[in-house]
C-alpha cells in the first residue's frame, strides 16, 4: 500500500484539478508528469486519472501550465488532515 | 555599460501583452535598452552580454520564452513572471489580448515590484557555519548514484528535502535525487527573508530546463538566510546539494512537532530505493 509519511496515500486529498474553462489541452502537464496522474480520453481529451499517484505537495505540473488551469488543495488544510490521521493511527 | 530588458513579445496571451507594456514603461523610466526577442532568437550575435551591466528578463506566462532564449547567451540579472506576480499579489488579470481597457492600471500596479530593492544579504555565512563535509551512504541504481549523508541531526522528507539541525537553527536543502532528476539547475529563486512558514511550505524554488521544483521545507520557522551564492552559481546544487548547494536557514519554531514527519538517513535510503525502483 502506498503511503505518505505513514498515512495511506488514498486518504490524502492532494491532486491537481483541471479548470476546463481555462485548459487549452496543450498536454504540457500530461507530457511533464512522470507519475501517470493525467490521461488522454476521447471524450474530454484530458482528465486526472490517477489522483493518488500525485506526489503529495508537488505542484510542478501547474508550473508548466501556460493557461493557469491547474489548481491544488490548500496545503495547511492537507497538513492538518495528515496529522489528524497520523494521530488516529497511533 | 547599460541596462537591458528582454521581454515576451506579447502577441499570444494577455499576460504577455502586459509583460511587453511593463518592459516599455521600465525602459522609459530607467533608460534601458529593449532587446528584441525575435531578433535575438534569430540573430544572437546582434547582442553581446559584455555590453550590458544588467539584463532583466520579463516573461508573460510559464512558457518563459524570454528566459529560455536568454539562458546561456545573456547573463540574466533578474527575472520576472507576470502571471505569477498577478497571482501572488492578487492583482486584476488583463481582460483579453485585444482589450486595452485595464492595461494601464495593471501596469501601474505592477511597477513597484520591479523597482523594489532586493533583500540585502551579506554574501558570506554570518553564522560562521561553513559548508559541512558529510560522510555519505551511496544508493546505486543503474547508472545513477545517489548520495545520502549519514549524519546525526540530519533528517529528510518524502519530498526529497533535508534539514540539518544546529541548536534552534536548521539548514535545509534538496537531496541528490532532486538535482539528478532536474539535471542542470539554471536558476535559484530565493525565498523571502523573514517569512514565517509552516512545515511543507515552499522555501524558494530551483529550476532547470526540465522543470521548476518548489523546495518543500522540512521544518516550520522563519527564513533567516538563504545561500546567496546560488544566485550566481545554481550549478553548485548539482555539484553537492548538501554542502555548498544548501538552500536556506530557518529559525525553528517547533522542531519536536516537525520531527514527527521527518525520517532519518536509513529510512530515507529505503524510501528512495523503493521510489527509484518504481520508476523503471
């Protein structure tokens, strides 16, 4: 099972969200991400297929986005949640 | 010797148009020369870096065409990215590439950030804390070798950053895995001195032609110093990211709590071993 800091990865809400109003489907993020987070589909061209493959706290794909179409959750909230889960697991 | 500005040509995106307008305004205010991006990319010999005392690069969007064209050919003194400045300072975005209605006010609100003086920092280690020579464990994987310092009071994150604790101060940096993944590091974007940050927040970033890597802080605290030498020598991070390629120093606020989320050399070795094996 994949974990981040001892917490199961699927319990951590950290992955990019695509703003389809801004995305121009240039596929820079798809080409950049080595973790297979994005995939191309026939219907909507680009989707976040594997959210839990995304490296927690990594926002590197958003830096490649010329349209500013990728956003991430607020870090402090995610950190608090990870801490709470850690306490539960102890 | 004169100053020069190289900017986005501003024909594709609204933020690019703003980059061009800011550049024109600055060149007027500071009597600097504008380097034509298209001319320079076609005829690099038209401009010589020895002719300029400083070259400021202004990009519009993260494609950073101006930076990419100038890198290695003109010595870049300072870089700005309009899309990031607008976001960071919560400023209004330009309406469209055609509409000029809000452009002047956006340019005016951006100008102070270009005039702001840089954080002044002595280019030496005031602590007398010289780059420490560490003893390393070596993780071998295919043709790669990753150094991991074997050092008491040194800890790591699963985001491939490290901290070395000296009383209530932590020196932080990135690991060998980061520098090898990025390959040649071209820029160090410095963190703000005095900024209070929480663990896992960003402490500056480093950039290669492949990607931008936000340096994830292993600890909570206040940024008290950064490695100013890296501004001129970002390649030091490639040479040794633990010794002369350290990133910043932080005044710690609650290391006991931070420690819960940190791993030691042995644990990081195992973590990295698994990580590189997955990427095959």
